[in-house]
């Protein structure tokens, strides 16, 4: 005769879609962005984003030697940016056209 008493079967915890979970904690939702995440959101280079953070143009705080960009403040800053005027768009399109013309002249000159 055995003194071992079997434990009753416990159901496996399931997550979304009935997939068994591993018992790990739910991911923490951060209240801040990293500089790299901010660069991606703004479609800027990492260097340009660091420059804007250092000058204070992008709202940020330094925590333990790293920059943290509060999500709410960043989105407020973005919402407060001026909207491009028709003149701004026309100037940018003209600049693009001038660059393309220079590039075509360079390519044509080097090919001949």
C-alpha cells in the first residue's frame, strides 16, 4: 500500500486564442519612449533625434544616464507643431527638383 496521494489535475492557464501561457507576466507598457523609438516615430535619423533631444526641442528627461521621452508630452509636442503651408510645400518640391536636376547633370557629365 502506497502513501502517495496524487494531486488533482489543474487546468493549464490559457491566453488569447486559448493558447497555453508559460506563467510569465504580462508585458509592461512603458510611459516613455527611447530616443530610438522617438526617431522611428518622427521618421528622423537617430543622430538628428539625439540633437533635438539635447537642445530641448523634443521634450525629454535624462534618467540614469539615458534619455527618456514621456509619451504624452511627445504627442502633445507633435500636435503643437505648425502645419506646413502651401508655400513650404512648394519650396520643398522646388528643392527636390533642383537636386534631381543636379544629379542628372552629374550623371550625364560623367557618362560622356
